[in-house]
C-alpha cells in the first residue's frame, strides 16, 4: 500500500513550534475512520532518523495514521536542546497528542524508540485516549541516558555548571537541570500504575540499551505486557528487514490485543 505524508507543526505548552510529519495511507481522506498513533524518536534523534521514518511509513502502509515529530531543540523544531528535560519531553509528547485530537482524531497508541519509549510509558496512564504503548529498545529508567556523558561532563553538571556531550559525532550542550530531572524520576511507580497493554520490543545484543532494560520494564508493569526479542539487528534497526519485522510485530499486536 502506498502512503502520503503531510507536513505539519504544532505548539507545545511553552509556546515553541514543533515540526512534524503525518504519515497516512494513500487512500486516506479527511474524516475517514483511521486509527492514529504518535511515534516518539530516540534521544538526540529526529523525526527523519531512519528508524523514525521507516517505521512510521511502514505503519501507514498497514493502514495507520502516524504522527512523528521533532522534540523541542531537535531537528526542525524550535527551542534549545540544552534546556531539554524529561519533563519537557513529556510535555512535547502531550502536545503532539493534543494536535491530533484537535485536527484529526485522538491517537490510540504510542510507539517509542529508545528514550522515546520511556517518555511514552511515563505519560500513557494519565492520557485517556491512549489504549496501548509500544517500546522499542527503551531504557527502564530515564537516568540510563546519562551513559552518553563522560565522568567529567557529569561532574560539571553535578556542580550546577553547563556541559556538553557527543553522540554520533555531533556535540550537544546540556544544562544541569537535565541530570537532576532524569534522576528524580523513578519509573517503577509509573509502571506499577500502568494498566494499559504494552508491547516491549527488545533488540538482542543491543550495545546502547542493554537487554535487561526490557526485562525490568516488563517486571514492573501492572497490566498486560508482551516482550519480544529481535535477533540480528542493532539499536537503530539499520537494516530494512529489522524495521519490517518490528512493524509487523506492532501491527499484529494491535490487531490481536485490541481487535
């Protein structure tokens, strides 16, 4: 099935304009009874990262409407990445959900890759329209993301001094509030309160987010959860076959779980 993509944007609660793309089945017409989802990209990634682009488009091929967006300070969205916190990412995601509710239909599912999955888990229970969550190679705790920073950077931030870190050859500035914020959030409580179905996709031998994270997420979830391991891939699902496999898992899980 062919797809089409609509360029769009929306404001978050802090007045920043976030850039987005809405991937749709080619036959979609305004007002059609389509099931929508929001895709949350990984830490320091964007809506155009290969994982984001592929999975969103592949889900659209299977009949879903998928909104992928750039978190504030990343990609084409406004804001400074240095001021990012786990709290601001949750706010951005909530704003994306509100955009779909106002302009199309309320989304029923959140799909998050890596840190995007952790963000999705954190807001799912409090978001009435969300029926289920899919995480792909996601950290159990927000503070896991600090492994991107070396000891000297962490030392500066702990002294309330700004610092920077490098990911895939790109340098990012970061403020102390980020460290304080991710350390202040314990997902055990949030997961224990999460009464919505969750599909946990783990990538075997992932060198970015260790497999134990998926096991811990499942351990603490109060409600229904399914954990599936993906072999012969990497954290970014670089090869197309892995992206297809993950997309099929999501599609089948939604159909099986929600009918």
